[in-house]
C-alpha cells in the first residue's frame, strides 16, 4: 500500500518539494500540502497545474490549513488522513512540535534544517543534542523513522561525506563544505532564505578543527576557491547545521563549512550588525512601540521566493575532502551545479530553493520503498548514500566528482 504524505510549509522550498512530489506522485498515496496560510498552499498548487508537473493526473495534491505548533490537533490530523510520511519544510521554529506530532501519530519525519529556539541563538555545540537528539530513544522505541537535516546543506553534503567514506577513502583528514551562489538577482540586498533564520546563524562561528569545537568571530576567516564553471569565489568560515552531526558520525580530524558572500553583502551585513539591527532582542522606539530589530529588517528585505524570476547564474555546493586511500594522499571535490534559470523554468523557483526542496522528496521516496525506513532517528550521513544520490540524479540534482593533482593549489586562505 502506498504511503500518504503531508508536506508542511508554503515558502520557496516547500513550493519546490510540492512540484517534485507532483512529478513523482506515482510513488505515493494521497499527498497533502499544509500551512497556516491556506492561500499560499493554493498558489503553489496553481503553479503545479501551470507547469503541468503531475506525473499522473488522478493523484493531485490537496491543500490544508494547520497550526504547526498545535501538537494535539496535528496528531489527530495525521491519524485521520492516515499520513505515514511528513516532510517538514516549514520554519525551523516549528521543528520540534512537528516532530512530536509525528511521534504521536506514528508517522515518519523528514526536515531540512536544525530546530531554532526563538530565545536561544547559536547554542553550544553539538546543536542537535540540544533538541532533536533528545528524541532519539522514543523514536527507537516506537520504530519512528526520523531523518534530520535532509536538504542540500545540511543533507546532500552529508551524503557526499558518507559516499567518500564508503567508496573513496580509507581515512579522512579534512572535509570542507563549500556553498557559493554565483548568481545575481538585481536587488540591492537580500538573503537566500528567511532573513530571520539566515541572520541568526551569524552571531558566532562554531567549527570542528583537530577533533574539537572551536569558536571564531563571524566573517573573520576568508578563503578563495576556484569552482568548476563558476570560477574563483570568496568564501567565509561559517557555523552550520551539518558540522554538528558529521563531527559525531564521520571520523575526520577537521570539518568546516564555508559560505560564499560578495564584498557588497559583507558590507551591508556589517553595517546592520554594528548598529544593532540584527538583534533578536526587543527594543522600544521613542513612541513606546516594542519591536524586534531582526524582524524589522526581515520585513524590509525582499521575500526570498520573490527573487526567483530575476536570478541568473548558478549555485555550486560540495565537499572538498582530503585523506588517504591505499596509503596515498587523496583529494576530491564532490559537488552539484544548479542553474537558476533552469530551475525557474521547471518549477518557478531559483536554484537555492531547488537544491533544498528536492532532497526531502528523494528521502520520502526511499522511506516509501523501505530502503531508508530505518525505524529510528538518524542524520543523513548514517544512511546508505548510494540510493539517495541515485534518486537525486533522477529528480534533477546530479553530482560530479573531480580529483585534480592538487586542489590545495587552488585555494588561498586569509587569516
């Protein structure tokens, strides 16, 4: 019997996931798209019709309105609709309530980012231990499959590390995860995802070096890398979700995350930060209004999903991995290139949302066919990467591996 699916969320990533579920609806039972704003769900379903995304016409996605924080109501909804797989592509603030709902309703759970507590920013590492991993035992006891961080980064980059461990290396020394958006959108300043979530990451940098956690100031470590097709790009050492599970599950001396930012972005960010506009703490205006500066900035910036028609260029995301194979030093770069314009033509979204929205659909398909239905809580690198990367390739996210003589010659690190 095919499994019913609930997609939670109606933003840019959710729109991509919904399109991909429509394109692969022969693999699933009933598919539902749910959000607190029903109108947003309906707009996504209209886009699916316009793009003619449905593989089979008699299994169309249905729209629902839910409150992601109402655990009791959501448990009832999941049971009433016989939902067996929940794909959480809503705000990261909702993660734990949606996970609790899945545990209560015996449904598999997939998310794409780590849980965010509104009152805590850049908690001490490992981040997963602060919230999600506390539910590991109950998931094991109840045979609940919960796959954490199954977007691209985190997600596919975790699978790249697992693939390298399985096929390419005997021992791994370093993993440098690199994410660059070598494209433009024509706006003065904007973020790739929800600005509130985006900026909360940039309070301090937790990274895994020499098998221990180290903390640095934001944007204090910079390097350049010559990427395939998109060329030489500036990258900054950044804290990120996947480091917090990879440091536990992959035996490597150092695991770092580098994000590409232009000089213009860094200048805008620095001004906003230095005048206090990126604070999550409330302040009072002269008129006595209490506001949260970060939410004000979010309200002033473009909604990331509105940028899709304007984007040009490509994203390149991958793992630069160094280690040893058969006693010899080895380096590889495993990566994906994604074209903004092609993504917009296919699903009406830019490549940033596309790379995040496709992987949870591939994971859902692997749960549905039993390959990844592991009956416990895991991060992506704990699963067999081969069927996942194969499924992603079929769904539009291909992967490449290059092994130049010395990738280190292509890098320049500035302290």
